[in-house]
C-alpha cells in the first residue's frame, strides 16, 4: 500500500496485524528520502522532464481554466471539485 499526498486529510489508521497476515507493507515516501543534495534534486528533475519530452511519461491535465477564470479555479480547488492537475492558461 502506498500513500502519497493528503488533500483528503490524514489517512485513517491501518491495522498492522491485518498487514502482517498477508506480508503487506505500507510506505509513505517523500521526495527528500530519494534526493539529499540540490544536485541530486536537479538531476532527478532533469530525468523527469527528459522523460516527459521523449514521451516516456505523459502528463495528464484534468482541468484547464483561462487566466480570467483563476478565481473559479481556486474556488473549485477549495471546494474539492477537481482532481489531478489544474492548469491556468494565459
């Protein structure tokens, strides 16, 4: 089981015996467990952007708003009417 982000709040408690029964484990990684220095962070970011540029990774944009709709975009985010990426278009 992997938990990332917490836009819905802190995750509910998990029963360790329930995980143990099936040899399952829980992880909640953060970027800074994998990159320590700024150079490592820049290298990792460069790898991600290169993979996006080459098509290995695809960026899915779920919602777009014109810049004039920025207030509506913020309202939708605050009221949890969005999921995934939200992009303002100038």
